[in-house]
């Protein structure tokens, strides 16, 4: 990667980090495998009996075993996050199998074992990232496939024929197929499969790119051209989803990054130009979405008409379907496949008609009951706490985008399943794993301009 020197940028002495037994190039290769896994979750392609996303995850795991720095397995330190993640994964499997036996339907392994799948990605990051150079390499590998995903999303929203045909025929996006069949307006799904999942994926990518940008400024006083390109492409991809929750998360991330990196004027000017271009190209679609929010449908009661339409409609669904369904089985729910895989089930909630929970928390209550929701919330707050601990460590303010991302996703998950959908988890878990080395690590002191056994990293 190249770097763009900001001639008028504030100059400061580079931070000197502890020695890194890992390598930028090796970590970038392994990170690329996980990045490709995250970017291909919606593709219908397979390698043998494995879908493409799982194949890339296994490739990443195998590479991590062979390319890991010496001593990382024997020196693996069990963290509190590891314990809570294991509890979360085990409870998901236990609750799902209990519901299946109790109600007489097959378990949904795709949902029940998802946490184990993501935990493997977390372990890959723990094995590979042992310092700032391998951290930057790993994140770069995670991020670069997203540029292709974003470009496809923008072209999809523009209804470019070959791109539309490719995504209709090569992805598992029933949402896209339904919209095309109905002649409805298109929202970008790209290779992720759904506009909400794509927005979640790109918000996580944006946070990783922002970390790289701040890290480059912190270590060299320069700004990475690669990080800047990833920020621009992911922001454009998020806009192409026409999902306002994701757009608000992106705005928060960009503003915080601009301030922390000390490039507020330049980045905000660039964002302004990008917004003008986006409005010129997609202004009609954005206006339609805004107008829709102000239009109340007949099934929305008068006392909710002050809310944006999509929020009001969700409140109606929660009150008439989600909460009544949960109250029928309050402790363990109906099984995690209740929304998508319940056709043919002998027992299922009588009130449930709409095939989506429209909330992370309602999804947990209906699928896994109060027990499942409590464990999920515990896990998410431990994940947030781990990121905050990393922010207090050697990386400092460079971790702020990850913390902001988690806080924002906790808020917007009230209206969509951001943490258990197929967009963000495959990035959030390895991001936490990649941050673990920095907790408790100390910055090397400067000694007469020499960096000792530390590393003053040029983000290449």
C-alpha cells in the first residue's frame, strides 16, 4: 500500500510499539482469506460440499496454523472474552437442540452453530496478530475484498444489466429476486444477500478502514491511500443499501475518524463532494425512501403515525406478532429457525406471520427466549468491554472506531438483527481477536531517535 503525505498535517513523533513476532505479509494473507469469507456469504458457489464462505474460513484457519508466529499456540492466553464466547456458543447449541426435541422439529444448525463458526475466525486472528505490523496486515486483508463488494452494490443500485444478472443468478438473495419479480425499487444486496446485512458488513469494514487510517497517522503522520480508498468505497456501498440506520452509523464513524486523525477538514470536504455525487446519481431513489418514511399506511394506528413509517411498522409487528409469540414460550423460545425454516413444523407460534423479526432483540426472544437474549446481551457487552480495554492499551485512539461501531450497532439492532445476521459477525469476531495482543501491551520509550526492539510502523 502507498501513503499520501498531508503537507499541512500536524506533525508528531511516531509512536514506537513493542516488537512484533508476526509479519505484515503473512497476516495479510490470512486476513485476506477471512475477508473473502466475509465477502462471499451470499454467493451460491461451493467447493465440494462446502459453501464458498466456509471454504475460505477453513483456508484461513489452515494458513494460520502453518504461518502463525512461533510460540503462539503454547503461549495462548485464555481471556475473559474467550470464556463468554464459549458460553454464548454453547448456550445457542443447547437451547436450539432443547427446542427441537421439545417441539418435535429438526434443529437449525445454520443458526445454532453460527457462533462456533465465528469463534474459529476469532481464533485465527488471535494466532496471527501479535503486534502492530501484523495487526495492520490482518486488517488490510479483511478490508480489501470489500472494495469489490461495494462496487457491485453501487452498480446494482444503478441497475447495470450484467451486474444485476450476476447477482440474481449467483447469490442466494431471495429479497433481491422478490423485488425484481414485483417490479419494486432496488436496494443493493451485492454478494452479501440482503441490504441490511450488506449495510452491517460495510459498517464493520468502514470501522476497520478507519482504524487503519488513524493508525497510519499515529505512527507516521501520513494517511494510508488504501485506508482512504476503503473508507470511500464502503461509504458509497452503505449509501447504495438505502438503509438509513447503516448510513447513520457510517456518518458517526467518519466524523469520529476525521477528528481523531486530525484530517477533519479534508475528510469532511471529501465526504461533502461524495454526498453531492451520490445525490446526483441516486437522488431520486433516496428521495423515494425519505418520502416513504413520511407516509403512514392503513395498518399503522394513529398514535404511531408520528414515527417514520418503517419504525412504526416494526412497532406494530413487535406488538402483534413478536412479543405474543415470545410469551407463548418465554424461557427458550421456539427455535432459531422459526422465522425462516418453520414451514412444516408441527408446532409454531400462532401469531407469527411476517418472515422477519425486524429487531435483534425480538429475534432472540422468539427464537431462544429470555435465556437466549440474556446470554446474547452478556456476550455483546463483553465484546464492547474488550474493545474499550484495547482502546486503553497500546493502540489508544486507533481503536475508537471499533468502540463507536459497537455502540452504534447496539442502538440500531433495536430495528434489525445486525449481530446475528450474515453481514457483521464474520468481521466483528476476528476484529476482537486482532485487538487482543494490544491489551496490556506497553509503548516502547524513544531512546535518542532509535526505536530499540520496538516498531515505528509505516502503514504501507
